[in-house]
C-alpha cells in the first residue's frame, strides 16, 4: 500500500483502512454482550482500504499476486457496501497488486474493476 500511496495518495481526500462491512454473525444470546459484539465484528467482511474523493468511495483490495477470485471478492464487497451505505454513490473498485494471473486484467475490466500492477522501482 505504501508504494501505491506514494504515487496516488494526492488523488484522494482521505483514506480509511481495515473497514468492516456487513452484518456479521451473532453467536447468540447464550454469550455475553462483549463476546457477541466480538463475534459479530470478526465475522464481518474487511476491506483493506477505502479511498475517498468527496463522498465517492473507492474500495481497494491489496494482493501480492492477484488471482481471479480477487474480482469476485471485491465485487462482493461492493454489493455489501451498497447495502450498508445506500445513500452514497456506488463505489469504485480497485485491485492493487505486484502481479496477477494471466487474463485477470481483462476479466477485471469486464467486471468494472480497475487493476493496478505495481512495478518495482
């Protein structure tokens, strides 16, 4: 993320990291309120970073080496995000990685997901 931020941080107003979304799972009334809250938080989806430009979010998933399932993962995040924040604009989707399996970039474009492959400096 640091390498990507060096090049792109100025394009956004702010960043949130390790953002939890979705309802999570409640282990039930047999557990204390603290344990129930911990269970709910730990079972929520976790977005690596959200970059903001005004009120428009971009959901960012970081991968060392991106596989095709990264597209499905960030697509799921987008769907849950829209449920959690229905009044915000639809989020942009971005996978940042150091490498990707063949065909991933074309598949991502078809799914409206941007991919930035970081090259070593």
